[in-house]
C-alpha cells in the first residue's frame, strides 16, 4: 500500500517538476523535494500500520492537502468534490430545488417561508409546515444541511415530501424541482422616500439583480431615482467580475480596480463602461467591519472616484484575490488559491487595513470598557497567517472620539447607521437640486 501511494505522489511530483523546469527554462536539483515526499510516504505508511484505529487513506491525504493550503493564508483551501459542488451552487446564483427557506425546530425540519413563484409555493406549502420525510425516508432529527441536500437535485426531477401540518394527518406532496434563484439583492423605498438597495453577496447574477432592483425602485418612485443608499454591511464578498459589474453600474467609465499577481509586471486593470445608470444622482454606501473583498472593491472604487460617500465603520480588510482551480475537471474537487492582490483606482491596497469611511458612524455605543464595547468582529488582520500589507501599513487604531455613536436614548430596534445615511443622502440630494436651479 505504501509503495503504491508513494509511487503516485512521486509521479505527480515528477510531472510538477517537469512543468516547472520547462516554464523556468533551467535545471534544478530537486533532491530535497523528493526526500520530503518520501518522508510524507513514510509517515502515511506508519499511520496506516500503527495508528490505534483503522484509518481511511483518502481522508488522510485530503487532510494533508488541506493543511498544506491553509498554511499559506486563511483564504487558500481545498474543496473536496461535494464542497466544490456547494461552492458552484453558491456562486452560480441558482440551484435545482423546491424553493423554500427551512430551519430546524425541535428535531423537525420546518418551513420558514416558501419563495414566491416556486414549486413549494405553487404546491400550497405554508410557513410552519414540518417536513418529516423525503421520498419515504424519515428526516426527523437530521441537520438542515442534510435535509437541503436531499431536496435539491436536477431541474425536472420529481421528489415526494411528507408534510405534517397542525390539526391534519401527515400527507405527501410530489413536487418537480425547478430552477431557484439565490437572491443577493433587496430593495425598498424608505418611509421618508429614500431609495435603498442592499447587496448581501456577489454571485453570478448580482449585477443583473442590481439593475433589476434599480428598475423596481424607479417604478415604485414614479421616475428616475434622486439618490440611492447602497448597503453592503456584513457582505462577505464573492465574485470579482460581479464586483466590477456592480461598480460599472454607477460609473461613467474609468478604472474600477486593478489586480497584481506574483510578478508585479503582471497587472490587470478593469474599467467601467460609459453610462452611469443613476445619471450622477448621489450615492451613500453603508459599510462596516463585515464588509469584505468584493464589497470593499465596490466601496473603494466609488470612494476613490468621488462617486459615493461612505458611511459606517472601517471595513474588514481583505485585499487578496482567490482563483478557483478545478482538479480533473472538478472530479477531484478544486483548489481555492490566493493568486494576487487587488488595488483601488487610487492604487490603495486595503489588505489588513480596510477602507475607512468618510463618516465614521457606529451602530451601537462604543465604550473603553471591554465588556461594553458592542459586537466583536474578527478582522482580516486577526486571522492566523493573513497576508501582510505589502506597503507595511497597519489597520488604524479606533479613535473613539472621532466616531459618531447613537444617543443614549436611541431605540435598540432602529438602525442608527441607516438613519444617519438617510440624512446624509437627503443633504446630498438637496445640494444637487440647488446646484441645478
């Protein structure tokens, strides 16, 4: 067994070495590499023969791959085939399923809400219905993730779920899976008439949904928008091309972001196309410590280009780019590998430092007392193995005196940051109107 494993590893290493030598055009001594690979084979063999319980070779090798990647930085990782498929579903922006939000309550998978115009809604499923079986197999006591996996599948395939509803005997419902969109955009007109658009993440449909959301807001407003609040708080990021696409919606040409890989000369610049969808109407962007990656690209670009005013707290500080590399077409999963850094139009790297808003406003009271300092958020710079800022910059220490905080009598159920963002946007809209008169 050990000989077969080592032979496979050695064959892979020889291929990698050959590629490296061809790419670099030079011969190198790889004796140490082969010695380390032999060490790996020795350790694996000893675990298999002497460990106190039986082990799965595939799990050991997968763990070794994961360890190798996580030793690089917090964002490089290995996705096994199942995890890779989940990742593809998340980024694709849609999946084959039934169309309902579920949770687990008292051992039962319970429907929180059916999604509009989906098989679940069309079948008459209701909030608080319990799903007790899928295709005749009980799912009482299983996790939400396991239940979702059973109910998702290829579009067009049928699935039968058993429903337990208050005051009724359990009954079966057969549904045909359909394409279910994963919505990352929500819109509304605030009570004071302020247009509001929230982006929760960046998948393959986010730019499209932003454009649809603006059209919906315009219809509700009865005409072009006088301004917009763009909320990317607690947005963990997502696809780079979608961050570029969303920023493009609000810019009339010019640079959005640039990326640099290991070779500093290998710089990619991404520009917006002519045509600002809001035609110069004021924008206020809400950010906080949970705004990361693609969300920071949007906020940083619109701040540098003086297209938006940023309100909130300094962002997460993830300034690195990850590339998804499928292995054997995805059959062996995929690597998520950090391959570059991104820079705002002004050339700023925000790795570890974050983006500082124009107006620093906290959503909760801040105190010098650690026990009363509000929610604690783990930032990029706090993550083990995080890349250092290449300019040697550190995240600025919080200056409590410079941060606007809610007044002492502010209601806990009201969003102070949003309230202040509305005021900032109203002032900007009034100033723009006065300048046009």
